[in-house]
């Protein structure tokens, strides 16, 4: 089983890195606009990315934390200005996984979690963690977790075959 950390652990690791300190010295107005986390239960291909928006240039840079800290410029496909994420809470990844497992049990989903992908973003002025969870049997769960209350607000099970039907209808 993978060793999980909480969100604050990764934030501190980022803030203590020379790469990030240099970035913030050069871009003091930059702010956190999203985060992306992968917990791979089968291959241990875990990932942690924090994305920062620079208002004066309109650029977004991602700090990828898999092998040290690497700054990567992201392509922008829309001109919408991303909202600033507050991070006035902590988010424990193991606790989130337990919430998902309890909900799966309640929904009588007897599958094994293979990969958990969390995105940290702001939706209509409120921080959310959205989750895409790949489960055995070609299934997928889509959910939102309200990070302060650690409550699942949306939960949907989708099968690979459901997705194929949608693709076939659409095109």
C-alpha cells in the first residue's frame, strides 16, 4: 500500500524548494489555481502537481513533484482567468480514499480501486476536490469532495461501456 501524505506536506515541500522560491521571487503576484494528484494503487506511479497562474502574463506553470520539483509551462486553451485556491484547510489523501471506500460499500460497488486522480480547483467561488477513480471491471467513479467538511457532494459510477455508447452516439 502506498504511503499517503496530506496536502500540507506537499505544499511545504513545494514552498521549501529552490525552484519554487525563485519562481515566486520573479512572479510575486502568481497564485495557486489548481492541483492534480494521482494515487496509483497498482504501479505506484503517484503524481503531485501544483499549478500557478501569473496574472500579468496570463501564463500557467505547473510544479511537478514526482522526481524533485520541476517547473513546466502549461498550454492554455481558454482565456478564462482561473480562480485563486485558498488552501485554508488540509486534505488527507488516505481519509479521502476511506470516504470513497465507504461510499462504494454503501452503493454496493464491490470493485477494487486501481487509480485515484484528484483535481483541486475552485468552482463558483468554492474550493473543491474532484475525483476520478478507476476501479476493476472497467469501471470509473466521478465525485466531488468538499475539502473543509470532507464530505462527498457528488458521486456517479460510469462503466467503460457507458462511455463507449456516448462516444458512438456523439460521433
